[in-house]
């Protein structure tokens, strides 16, 4: 797809973003769109089945604007469902497949989802969550028919009159959830125009890099995450490329390198742990990775040794970028940057994206000095779902979104992220919000207080560490073992959130006003 950049701003505004894919499918037709475990869907087949599923959702009673929660691992049905929801005008609300019932309840109730699409292996967690709320959503199940309740509808049976509704571009297309360091997760209202803008931004700078036949994207990042969904899946699809979909839960470094060689993968986005695993694998160097053209890293920064080793072997630069769920993915990119990739930076602002670095009073700081990053552009969210209080805090009067991250800009317009939102832990590319883990740990009868911080980890960049004040006040004999604490958390929350390190202490360091001084716990 080739676009006139002079009319980009007008092109961003339109109706149903699924129509954008229809244009691609009409051209690419029999070319492969999705590959998973040897099974292939062409672009025309993907277009047709997503239209039929959209009609099937309507026949099941899912109306336009009704949110649909997607609780699935990476699989072809995830992509089909997302396109189908766009077509039906029903916001798709993605859920981390590692979530358990406790974590599902809030999103179920806050979205008011009328339908949930899940996998048979996750059905029990969903059942436990539904039992806790006053709702009865339609449940559509992927996988083993024999493992699903009789009340469910199997995904393969969700077919109806091919449907793509007409709607305004400012209609909500996706409703992912994100959380700050405190409070409940917030729904992020991403519109059809937001998604279209993000897709067009990359398409315009990639048009001369690769032909659609060469656009092969390895999708191993979780699709529930904005980076996995937008940048490894939708953008290559919109160009007419092929997605090689793999389950994030079944990450295998050698299998990834073998796929890159066998299928001439050109686009790969991974997190720090993935690159570290590949470099550390005994087979590293045995595979030809020369097909890679666009290689990016999401989440925390790579260590120099891992980055150097991968780049030397693959002969390609790993390009860091920057973005948020609230910005439908990237706001800063090295792809198409004026002076090429530059290590240690996240590149330059994406096309039609304004960025400011400001101090605590909202005034722009001098060049090279650090301050909060503010962004404004067509990819920035419509707002938080049913949270006018949060929206008021999130935006300036001029319409800039306050990212809460600290950065600085050099003379050539490259940005560096020097800090991130206070206290958020980034472990293997996942965000862990300490307050959630602290609240859970404090529910244990042997724990009086809990403070959770991130500590350095060679593979994950950071790992979760919990400092616990025992109920009995005796850190030497706390009345509970570390293994019991870890199992308690593993039973309740996603595995990446659980504290891999635990320390019992007599008290937590505090300021005079009573706030916990977490920097004293991390030694920073």
C-alpha cells in the first residue's frame, strides 16, 4: 500500500478500520496471511472468515458497541476475532491469558462485556470469575469441544451473514486495560482512527524497505499486548505480509531462530529475555538470520553484551522504540529516523506526532535536559473508559498526553528514556504494578505489611522482590516459609508477577509522613 504523505492527515480519518485490510486482501488474495503449526490462511480466507465471524457475533446477540473480551493465547483465532470485532463495531477488550479469576473480575465488570472468547484450557478460570459477578456473558470457546460446557458456543460455529458495519472513525475499536502504580486497571479507549493512524505511520516508512512478499513477521510477543497486536500483527497484515503466529507461553529460542531461517522472517520484535535466550543458546550462530530487516526490542533496554552479540551475528541493528497502550503503540521510532538507528535512544517522534519535554510546572526544558515526556498525535487514545477523573489528569489543556515517563532530546531530535513511571517493574517485557502484588501478599495471615520492588535480573532485566513484615513481628521466625508465600501468589496471580525473591524484615523504611521509601529497599 503506497500513500501520499501530503494527504496523510486526511487519510487517518475514516470509518471502520477493517476496510483498510479489505483493500489489502483484495490485492493480496491467495498470498499467505497467517501460518501457525503448518496451517495457512490466505488473505482472502482471513477476510472472508472474519466477516463471517462478525455476522456470527451479531446472531449471538452481540450488538454494535457491545465490548467483547478476548481471553486467548496467541493463535489464528485471536487475529480472526479482532478483525471480526472491528467489523461488528464491537470493541475488542484483550486479556492476558496468564490472568486468573481474581484478575478477570474487574475487567469483566468494568467493560460490561456481553461476550467472552476464550480457550478451553482457560475456561475454568473464566468460570470462577463469572461466578463472582452479576452477569451472564455469552462464552465462545476455542479448542477441544469436549472440554467446554454445554452452554458455550464453539468458535468454529460462530458464523453468520458476512458483516462489516459502517461507523465513524472515532468509534472505539479496542479496549485494552492498563494500570498505574496505584488503583484498579483502567480501560483505554482506542478508536478506529487511532489504529488506522498507527498502521499508516509504519506503512509509509516501510514502503521502500520491503515488498509485501518479503514482509514475514514472527509473532511471538503476546497478542494481548499493544506491541504484539499492533506492531507484530496488524501492521504486517495491513501491508499484505504473512504472520507466523506462535504461543508466547511456549517460547523457545532455538525454534525462533529456526523459524527465522526457514521462513525468511524479516520482522521480529522481542523483549530483553528473548534476545538473551537466543544469544545464550548453544545453537546461536548455527542459523542464518540474514533475512531480518526490522528488529526491535520492547520493554526494558537490552544489555550491551547481548545486543552486540545478536547484531554481529544477524548483521542487523536492534532498534529501540517507545510507546504506550494509551498511544496505540509507538510514538517514537528508529524506523525511518532521519539519521538512521542510534543506540541508546528510542529514535525520533513518529510522523504527525508532537512531543515535548517539560518540567514539573509544565514548561519546556532546555535541549538535553530531562523532563516528563508529553505527546500529541492521531494515535493517542480517546481517553480512559468511564474515568473522567483520570482523563483530566492525563491530558494538558493543549491536548498533550502526560506519559509519566522521563526523557531528554538531543540536537538531532533523538529521544532517550532516562526513567519510567515511578515504581513500575518491567520483567521480561511485562509490566508489574507493585501495589497489586502488595495488596495480595497483605491478605496472607502471616503478613502484616508488604513492599514490592524490582531488582536487577540478568535474564529478565528486573525481577519482583517482596519485603514482608511478619504478623508476629519476628523476621527470623515469621511463621511462614518463602516457598509458601511464593505458592500463595502463584495460585492467585499471573506467574510473572509473583515475587521470585522474598525477604522478611522487622519494619519498612518510611518518610516522616509515613510513606515507604522504596529506594532504600532497592539500594539505589
